[in-house]
């Protein structure tokens, strides 16, 4: 059973996708930090960097946007490599799926490098109409392209490219050929379309309204762009609620439940326009209990912020998200099995796969992902494990690629990343540890205080040393380090007092000589 549960208020909108009551995807949009992926801006080129084959544009955001040379070139091969579609799910069938580039900027395989140089295409001060393809991440600005795409219900419109493609997820060759021929006949000259996955089996009755709507939208965007001065926003993509309905709602979704009358009416109007046969699946929620509590979503969100996730068998996985990559470690935990060791390990790994993929989707983890399964000796089991992972990942709408097991028994994979992960959205660095996940031990802090007293002994002129520290530190001194206090008092011939300060940072302390 698949359900979409929407919690909406004037300050925040949250959209949850449930599969058999398990939370698998979560989208959040807040009034103060609306997502910009898919937005179209008129920007001005601020810097051109030939050595990086890239440029930076001022589009009116806090940080300049990044434009790679392949985001400017209009070769259809390069355009296909960059992917299309609002959620990057609609790659057409021209190129194989290629893993994402690395770290700071996208690095493309040599065979897809453009023949032109960035300085031959754009100049500093030039005005460009660009679309955001990736949200700002960490210290990096937004990623943009001049190849505009406008997603509809069944089609993605490419007003600057003369090409017809079909989503890779439509596997039937005859159906692909039928769709290509139909769109080629219906489309205007020098324009392009990609048939989305939901377009499978559809005909002119569905495609023509999509084409008309998207064509009119592009005309409005061009008019607005011609009358605007950069940097400025030209077109804002649908908000998270309507965007989710456009991209996810289909006959596989059993129902959509919304806890806001206003949002419910807006969704009904939207769905009646694009997919009137699905309006009956949308329901309004009026219970006193908060909707995310009623569907046990809040608890699952909290669990998604924890590094450790327990499996039903007693095993567990640990997820660690870093700047460069995501690591996932599988452990047997309390599970001891019933047969031999190899069978126990295989069952734990197999069970972990479903939870790993669910967590990847829910946390929206992307980039390079390393999975450390428990090592198995049987080659047959290793192969079955990879096949199970590939099968489970088919549920994910985001593009991914799995590599073979490494010599160390690790599975390497990549997953398309276009925005911050759930953890980055819902949390901030710890004020105590500064983002490391750890703080100094009590004993380490006590030894630091001892060294600081030794360091300032030459300037001690009073009769008493007053140490102010966190209550845990003060308590440890009196209960565990009383002999140290006595040693220091005898050494410096001064009375030492430890004062507990509840408001002090765990690692902070002050030393005063009175």
C-alpha cells in the first residue's frame, strides 16, 4: 500500500511517501528556506575560469551559481548526459547511466568532454537565462544550466533542443518506438520532449494538453526575461506539495491525505487539471491528533536522524555521512542465527539491504556511497547480494549506479544528489563538538586544567585558585581527582576551589587567582 501524507501550515510543508506504513521519502519546504531546484533565473556572468572550463553567475542568491561548459553547449549528447526532468528520474535512452562526478565540481568522462572552450561560449558581464539543476550544498553555490527543461505531467519540454526521447524506465521497445513516433509528429519544429515514465501507454489526448500548457509557460518565461534586468528570478517551480503530486501521484498511489482544507482545495484544483481520474484518491484529514503522529511518521523521522538503525533480526546498520561520501556499515548485532556462520551472515546482509535502500531514499543520501556488508566467503552469496541490492534500488526514483564488490568486500555505488540530505536540512552542527560528533572526555579536560595551572604559575600572586567549569567536570574533580587537588594545593601553597557553572560549555573552563 502506498500513501502520500501531507502536513501543511503557513510556515512549513512536509510531504511523506509511505509504503506499507513505512516512511520511504520525505520532502520539506519551509517559508524561510524554499527550495530553488528547477527555478529559472536571469543572471550575469561574474567570472569565467578557462582552467576549470566553468563560469560563475550572479543570479541574486547569497553565493554565485556555478555553470560548467557542458551546461552551456547545446550538443544533444551532452544535454542527455546532464539528465532532464524535475527529479532527475527521466533519463532517456541515448546514453548509459554514468555515475556522478566528484567532490567540488562535476568531472565528466573524457568521451563526453565538449570540443569547445568556456571562454568561446560566454564572456564576463554577459546576461544568461539559466535553470537551477542542483541546490546549494555546503560551501558550494547552486549548479545551473542554460538548457532549460519544463516538466509537465507526461512530458518534459526542452524548448532549446530539437530532440525526442523516452524515459529509460519504459523498457518495452515497441512502446518506446510508438511514443517517439507520436511525439515527433505532434511537436513543433526545433523543440524537444522527453516522455516521462507515466507517459507509458498514453496517447494524444494526454500529450497534447501537456504540450499546450508547457508551450504557453515557455512563452511567458521569455516575455518576463526580455523585460527584466539581472539578477532576478524569472520562473519559480511548483512548491513541494504540487511538485510531489505532479511527479509521484499515479494509479499506484492508494490515497493522498492532507491536513489542511486550504491545501486540499488547491491540490484538488491542480489534480483536476492534470489528472482528473485521480481526484477521488485525495482526502482531507480532520482528526484532532496531528497527522504525522497518527501515521507514526514523526517517530520514523527521529529514527532517520540516528546513525544506528536496528533490524528486526537483531542486527543493525550504522550510517555516517561526511563531506566526501556516505558510509554504511552492516553488523550482526544480537543476531546469532540458527545454522552455520555463512548463512547467518548472508541473512543479516540480505535483511539489511531493504533497510539500507529505505534509509538512502528517506535521508536523501547522494554522491558516493560505500556499503560495508559483513564479509562472505561464498561467491554465490556475494552475487545474490548484489542482485538483491539492484532490485531494491529500482524502487528509488533517483538515478544510481552500483559497482562490483571491492577486494575489501565493500560495495561502491553512486546516487544522484540535487539537494541537501534530510540530516543537513533538519539539523545543524553541535555547538559542543563543532560537528565532529564527539567531545573531549572529562579526564582530558581535567588534565588540560592541570596543565593550564602549571602554565600560569609564574603569575600567581593571590592565595586562592578559583576554577569555574561545567558541573560534570567539577563533580569529577571532587569525586575522582581529589588527590590531584591536594597535590596542586601542596605544590603551589594555595587553596583550590572548583565552582560548578551549569551554563558553561562542556569543554570550557576559567582559572582565576584571587
